[in-house]
């Protein structure tokens, strides 16, 4: 199966040896995004809602570069350094995802790259309509 790397300047460049996303057949695997501003490469300032929006905006930009959108996400993983933000992230998630919501895991972690408080990655399946 052919693997196609997806790259866009509308989302932060990879900060390691990985692709922003890989398309394999009808599946798109989006690498983890932290709340980095794609223009400055710096973490966005603000509360958890602001940071979560930046993460989902970054994921949306990568999906858009592959010719699709977040409506096609079937699996979402969210990593939080503080699980007390769970409800706030859920509220922001509802701005980006609609029923039927993707399957999801929210995982409490000790640390994330660049000192971020949130990261998310996703698996998307292209619509077969």
C-alpha cells in the first residue's frame, strides 16, 4: 500500500522525525498536535479553551491539506497534563466535532512536548460517497 505524507504550512511543522499526517489508502493518520501557533512556532497563551482550539485548528488544517475535514475523524486521542480540564476540553470539542462523535480516549500524562498542557491526534477515514 502506498503511503503519502501530508504537509501544510497552515499547521506547525513537525518538531521531530515524523510527518504531520500519513495517508494510507482511505485512512489518514494525523500526528499529535500541541497548541503551537503555526506562524510563530510558539505555544499559544491563554486558558485551556484557547489552547484546545489551537490544537483542533491545527488538526483541521492538516486534514484540510489532505482534502478532507474533521467530520471524517473516527478516532481521537487527547492527552492532558491535568485532567481537571476534561470538561472544558469536552466543551471545545463540541465546537469542532458533531454527532456521531468519533471514538475517543482522554489520557492523563506527566508531560508533553514543549511544556504543552494538551495534545491530540486523530485517525480519519475518507468518506466513500
